[in-house]
C-alpha cells in the first residue's frame, strides 16, 4: 500500500507525534495552517468516515477531543477548527481517514485563511513535547 499515513504509523516515514495508543496516532501536520496544527489518524487504514465502523469512530473522536483540549491549553489558542475532509470533492487529499485540529489565534490567522505556518528549527519537537498526553 502506498499510503503516507500508513507509512508514518509503521515508522517508515518520520513524524512529530503528540499522541499514540493502540488505535490512534496524532502528529503535527508538516503542511500546517497554524502553529500546532495536528492530524489525528486511526491506525487501521480506513479511507474516511464513510467507511469507518462505529467503535473506531467513537475511539477516534474521543481522542480528538482530548488532544484538542491539550492543544488549546498548552498552546494558548483562542479557538480551534476541527475538520475532516471526506472524498476528493470535499478536499480529501490523503485517502486515509484523518481529523485536523487547527489552533486559531486572535489577530494572527483567520478561520479560513489559506496561508501556511512555517516551523522554526526545533519548534515542532518543542510543541510536541508540550502536547504529548498520556492516558
């Protein structure tokens, strides 16, 4: 399978992880819309929410909430966008289910701003160290 998220999960491609358990992994998006933009991904390869069973969906979104709280608190975000694109026409680019948690900061970026955030050397690991949560 040529899925970039499956390769990240398998450790074949490096990622800056902020959370991992038996069913889910979360890592900072290298094409971030804002500082701390995180992707939460089920470890099982599932195309998107349309193919996801209820147990996986529940587990994924329970973890999304916990990670979102950690992001808001640790990065002092003023708000968050939580989004999931399902199928090409909805903007899905990687066809492995994933949820975006995008921190928003007043006066820094707008909700639908298309600009990207560029991390400084070492900043991703610094953020990840502050966000890693253990359950």
